[in-house]
C-alpha cells in the first residue's frame, strides 16, 4: 500500500467570510500542491474541504498520514466524534446539530477507503508544510474575495 502524507490548512478572513484551503500531497519524491476558496464560508468548512479535496485525488487505497492544525478536524476523526455524530443523525447531543454534516459525510466516506492516521500540528509554529498550506489557503481566500 502506498504511503502518502497529506498536509492541510484552512483560512478565513472573517468567520464567516472569504475563505481558502491549501493542501500538499507527498508520495515519495512526488509532491502536489492544491488550493481553493469560497467567497462566504467558515474556517472549519475550509479545514474540512482541504482534507476532502486532497483525499479525492488519491486513485487507490493508501496509507495516509494527515497533518492538520485543526483540532476540530483532528479530534473529530481521532476521538470518533464525527462517526458518533453520523450515527446520531448528525446531532452532537440531543439538542445541538453537528455543523457541516455534508462535509463530514464526504470526509468519512473518503477516510474509509484509506488507512488514515491523523497527526495534529501546532499552527503558525514554523512547521514548514503547515506554513506552506497556510500561504496557499490565505492566497485562495484573497482570490475568493474578488
């Protein structure tokens, strides 16, 4: 099984506001950068979209290590929150709906294809790939404003 590293970040100028996401996929010596944005979104939606868009590029099941500075994404995946929300009809508890259910649905579907390991990294702390993803996300948010 191919070993792939995926680094992602999301950014939003205002929350909600113009947002962007960036991702780096690395397989051996091959690397691909992707990014995109939306004129009116939230930071969490951009964090999720970066992961989804990166996973969508994989053409076969892979052993993926996902690096993200989003505790929302990392905790929901590693602590099983997202699967629990899904099992509960996209409710966080009896009164609160889970946010972004359509994105979580797609992310969980894609994650099931791969062997996914999630690694949280501290944002804005000099992690080279996280800093690159942040620059991609901010640039995409700037483009989305126009």
